[in-house]
């Protein structure tokens, strides 16, 4: 009986105490980018886009990345799938805006964040904290 009580306290108590502090780790983002070799080119293209030039057309005509053929579309990806400076912008900066110039080992990027799932709050035990509390009542 003491072993069961100890197991319940060690397993369930921290879950209840932490309550709704869990966040999902399955974040995803969808972005487009333009990759060029020089900062000067990057700044010039960014200025053109800021002044109303079509991002995807600029990507098709100037990006050195194979994604340029698709207008710079990188598709959907999760944190850690891109190089760190790129990842930091995509998962922290404002969605719907064009960001740049971001330097990586590949060159200079102009990044448009199209969509990003934000972390969502989960209750303890997958959203069922009340069940863990009820288990403790019987002890």
C-alpha cells in the first residue's frame, strides 16, 4: 500500500502541480524565401519588395535556391529543420511580414512567413488534470 501511495504521489502530484504549464512542441510554419549571395543584392531586393514588387516573381528571377522555381516556397516545416538564424526568424518574428536580410552559411535570405502554428496550452495528462486529481482523492 505504501509503495502504491508513493508511486501515485511521485507520478501524479507533479502533473497536478504543473497543471496547465505544458505546451505543444509540434509547431509548424510555412514560409517563402529568396536566397542571394551578397548582402547588397539582398538589401536591394528587400527594398523592391517593400515598395510593392511581387515576392514570388523576385524569387523566381533572383533566388539561387532551387525553391526559387516555386516562387521561393519552402512548404511546411518544424523548428530545427532549417539552419538556426533562419529558424529563429521563422518561429519568432511576425507572420505575414517580409523579414531580411538574414545571413546563414548559404548566403542572405529574405523570408516571408506565411503561416505559423503557435504553441498551445495543454492541461496535465493530455488535458485531463481533473482525472489525476480524482485519482489522488481515493488515497
